[in-house]
C-alpha cells in the first residue's frame, strides 16, 4: 500500500499518517506496538496516572517495535511532573499534550528536541497552542470519545475552521474510523488522523470483550455527553448507568473508581466506557494491521473516486 508523504508523516517518521489515540490503560505497548509495526503512530498513555507501569510500557515498546512511537501527556492527570523528564530521557521523539495549557510543557519538550502536537477542542485553544510554539495540532471534534470541552464542536465545523487559521500541520480526531472518513478529514485540511474508538475495538486492544461487543452493538446515537454544564465534559457509551448520569449536574472522577472492573473485568456498569459517536460505524473487531491497511486502501479509493467525473456517493458505500 502506498504511503503518504506530507508534513505529518515526515515529522512523525511514519509511513501512514494514522495515529492511535492515547487512552488510559488501553494505549499501552500491546496496542501501540501493533500500530507502529503496521506503519502508523502508536501512542502510550499517561492519563491512567500509573506512571511506574507507563514507564515499563514505554521501555517495552523498544522490544516490540523498531518503528517510531509517541507518548501523550494528559496534563489534567499529571501528578508527577517528572514524567516529562522521563519521556525526554527515554528518547521518545513525538509527544501529544492534551487537557491543559499548551504553554506548560511545550518549551521544555521542544528544547529537548521532541516534536510536540497539542490537542485542541476550539479555535481559541488552537491559536494559543500555535503561539506556544507547538509543531502541530490534534484538532478534536466533540463527537469523539473521552474528555471533552462542554462546548463541543463537531469535526466537520472545527477542522476546516482551525485549518483555515493556522499554518502548522493538523491531525484530525473525532469520528474517524476508515478510509472515507480519513479522506473527508484531508479534504477539510488535515494531514493526519487519530482514531480512538476504532482502536478500542481492535483485536490487540486489551479491554474486555464485553466492551468490544458493546461497541459493535451500538448505534450512532448510543453515546451520552456527561457534564454538559460542568467539567470535565465526557463522551461515553450509553449504558443504564451513564444514561442516568447524563441528567446529573456534575459527575465526579469517582465514577472511574471501579474502572478496572469495566475495562478488564467486563462489568459494563462498574464505571463508564469512554466512546465516540463513530461506534455506530464500527461493525467488527479487527487486527490493527487490517484496520490500517483497509483505511489506507479506502482513503486512496475515495480520493480516486472524487477525482472521477460523475462519480456517485454509492461508490463510497461499496
Ligand atoms: C477510551 C478512551 C480514552 C481516552 N483517553 C484519552 C487520553 O488519555 N488522552 C487524550 O488526549 N485523549 C483521550 N481520548 C480521546 C482520544 O484521544 C481521541 O481523540 C478520540 O477518541 C477521537 O475520537 P473517536 O473516538 O471518534 O476516534 C480517549 C478516548 C477514548 C475513546
């Protein structure tokens, strides 16, 4: 499969501009190395806060892949700032920073020679990150899974808006799971895509099969937005528990107290399962290598179809 040469693949040193999202407890060596080995960018999480384990996972990556990989610093969850020195010390080349002020770590990480992309949910944050000196942005639409700005804006609106106002390369996140959605993101100005929900349902994802099956069973309306009038906003799979929480004024982080029982024990009511609207489009559990190969094939087919006079939308569905 042809690779893509653009600013994102050059900066990240990857064949395909497909980034696996950082996800607490999930984005660890088993999943991330599969992504890097398939030509994409595997990312190790830090949002679990389990920094000793995360350190081991970063080291494990060296045994599992000789390809580039990155680390996410989820600023909201950083209790021990030494993680920044550790990431620098481990020779990681690519970092995404998220859930915090882009001015906090960018200068330190850049001075150490790392490539830094900041995750942004709005134009104002995008401009702030660019002013802080980041190399690029992950522009994350509100339909995506995970922690969200309560003033959520869909990828279809946010992505072209930000791309029209900044010069730095942009990776699109939120709602992307295949070639046509990747091509759409590129049409709107992105040079890379990040997939979260699609990767939760990958064969190499470590979550319990009940979570993967719940994704396959879910429709596009089967997510809830928690903390609409509070913080942090969260988009999660609709379950009896999350649907009840949707009406609460404030949902605290104690909702994750039994997260391990959900993530790895399969009790879908033990906590909440972060997920994006795109779960409505995910119909099978596949190995990461197939997800990436099929996404690239679908991307090239979509671009070719759009260049064909008189092409109909039906081809996209074929
Ligand atoms: C289970 C889960 C956990 C996530 N945890 C993080 C995180 O730790 N840090 C972060 O920057 N984003 C996190 N996100 C957001 C993803 O990075 C990504 O941007 C989002 O999932 C993209 O939307 P999609 O789900 O439509 O692919 C998480 C998303 C999910 C589904």
